[in-house]
C-alpha cells in the first residue's frame, strides 16, 4: 500500500452507525506513517467499524505499557526496536560503541526483556496483544568483521528469541512471524537513516506499509476456513486411477510425485487441527475406495468424510458434502487440478474459495501448500478441534438413523442417552467461547463479532453471566457447542449474544438452555438482542416454534409461553458451579 492510498482510506468518513474500535500502538520511536498504514489496513479489514489508533509518549515504551495496563481494555500492538532494549542500539543515542560497552549492553538487554515480558503478560489478561520484535539491523558497533557473528550479537539475538518464545506461549499474545516479514520486506530496505535523524521515524515507507499490514492482520485474524473438498486424480495422487490402476497412481519422492505426498500430508495436518476434509471425484467408486485403502496412503482414510464419487458435475458432489457438513460455502475451500472443474464449482458457489492444484509444477505446489495452510490458520487449538471430523460423521449417522428409525423423534432422542453440561460463570472460561461467537452463523442471535477486549468488557458489567454448553450422547462427544452472554436481574434475563454450533442441531439443546435459564434465575421473561441476518434462519425458526411468532428486534419470550410450547426434553443436565 502506498502512503497516498493509506491517507485516502483514513480520511474517508465512517458511517454514523459504525462501531468504534480502538487499537493502542506502543512503540519507543515516533510512529508517524506507521499509524497511517495501520489504521488504513484496519479500515480495510473492518469495513463496518471505525478504527481508532491511540499512541503513548515518544521514547517511553515501558511507561506506555504500564499506563495502558491501568487504563481501559484496548487491543494492543507493541512494536519493539533495538533502542527499546538499550538506547545505545539506536542511531539517535551517543552512549558509546566501544568494546568496553558491549557486556553492559548485553546486560541491559537481558533486564529489559524481563521487564517487557512482565508488562505484556499483564496486558494480555484483558486484550489481544500483537508483538513485533526488532525488525531493523543492529548498528555497526562490533569490532569484528560484518561477515562474522560476534558473541555479543549472538547473545542479544538469543535473548530476543527467548523473549519471543515466552511471549508466544501466553494466551492472547500473537508474535509477528519474522520469516514471513523477511519474505515481504528485505532487511536491507527497512531502515531510513535520514528519517530517523530528522523525525525519529526509522522505517522506509515500504517497510512501514508491509509491517502495518501484517500487524493489522494479527489484530484481526481472518476466520479460518472450516473445510476442504479435494479432487483425487492428479491432486491427492499423481495419475488417473481409472487408467493407471490402483497400483499405478503414486505419491512420493521415488515416484516423482512428492508434491502430491506433501499435499496429503498437509490435508492430514489440517484434519488433525479440526478442519473437515471431503472428497469430490468423477471416478469409478470401487476403484477409488480400493485406492484409498492402500496401506501407504499418507492421510488416514477415516480423515476423509464424506467421499462423493460419481460422474455427475462436481458442483453436485460439493452440494451434497455441504449438506452433510451443514456449513456455508464461504467457509470451504475446493481444490482440483482442472481449471474447468474449478470454474464449474465456482460458478455454482461464488463465495467458495476455489483453487487449482498446480500439478506438474513443484515450486508452485509448495507455494500452494503455504497458501492452503494460511487459509486454515487459527490462533490456538481446542479440544473440539480433535473431535470435529468424528462428530460430523456421527451426526450424519445419527440423522440417517433417525430417518430410518421405527421410533418417533421423541423416542429416538430419548434413546440418545444425552448429557448436557452447563457452565455458568462471569469469567472467560477459555478461548473456545470467543471462537464460537466469532465463527458461528446459522444459530447466531445477531451476527455480532467480538474482540477479546469487548468480550472482557461485557463480562465486567453488573450481573453479567457467561453460559457455556457442552454435549455428549451415545454417539460420542461434541464438546463445547453453545455460548450465551448476557445480564440478569430479579425479573428478567437480557441476552446479548447466543450462538450454537451447527453440529448440535436437532437435539433440542437450545430448548434445554432456555429451560435452564428460566429455572436457574427464576425470571418471568427473557429478552434477546435479536437481529435478522442472511444466515440465522435456523435460530429464527427455533424462536418461532417456542414463541409462536416471527422474531423481531428486541425479541422476548415469557416463561408461560415457552413452557407451553417446548417439546419433551430428555437430556441429563450436569451443572458446573457459578464462579
């Protein structure tokens, strides 16, 4: 992004109803153009919000962090440079570059890293903290050749690396990936000496733009894709199974198909981290199942579900997979080696990410795998990630069993041996609650997305509560599948946020949650901050079924109406104590 473009973006007025969001930028140098680039990138990432950048006092990074910890909860971006750890490592200080200074510089860096670690740990308790460790070259203060790494340089780098490791292990802290920055902004093009001398801003415009773009992305990480649908021939493996036979297809270094092997390995890693992986192939079903049964297959056969093999258009196979997964097209990636097939699926699902697998081009295939992993990137792993694929499979089996069961639906649900665990608290239980709020669409009260700071602020309100619901039955656990956030008083409960995973549909969990609220708080009505969205029709249908009317904004349900309309509920309830 050019500076002129960034200025145009930040000067554009925001809409009157735009939600305000603030980001605190803490650095020891004059931020100048970094503010402009950061705000412009945040504006692009958050088009419906009014992003505001706040800064501290020039030259006082420690003080800025300390003051923020005593103030309100804002997302925090910390940009370190060498002078923050010891002023002698900057160009604006004349503290001495002699050999006698080097041991003292190392000592100062050591004490500074400890102090900054403590401040950031404190800041991360109530907000997302994005950290960029020094990106500029160290100044020429070593008495050894430039080509030789001196022991003091290695010690300094080691301490900064140790700080990065400590920070990356703290919840809510996101450390900028130095390798990714190196690819986008060469080290030799980052420092602007004249700008540093004249204004205290040490970056070239190109480096400031690149750094700001990466920082903004870390402040507002895009939602990871939920699933990937892959082709088989010349994609999952090299060759055509219908022509080359089950033993004629290959993946691996010896068969000159290592890119296919790495693709399988990537899909296996995605499945292990909670992504859904399905197959859509125009092929002979028996041959495909035989090929997927080979002992040397890198991805587990059980990690692929569902497997759609037919001679119909690929878009029809994709449509069936989406129905089984019960997800929207915009959360899915489709991969095929044929540009024609990719175009056909894209035409049917315009919001889907449709990618051509670069068969025959190993360099392009490696870059493709990098992009693929990034589409599914997430901030942290949860227990639900490990069971998502299996729970989808079991849900599909449950629905099939329900359709073919001789029992009524009530009898079928009674035989599920379902158990619901309800955790009522006024503290953030873990990252899963916020993750559910920000990724759930179909059963979502109003489509509202929250930052970590906004989530924390809502829980600090008087009489606020957070209700997290977990579920399991004889088909297996679904983990934490619903989150509700609101406030309560003697007469009513006000619900601001309510989401439930699509994996939990058709089990009457939502009914049990409202029953629990009425009984737990003893209120006569529950008010919902409802807003209709393009995708929350399942929630609207639920409200209609228990209230007898189409939900409107500020929708409410009274106790008598709910208990008159609710169906029979057979689940066992396990309640965890209020914190």
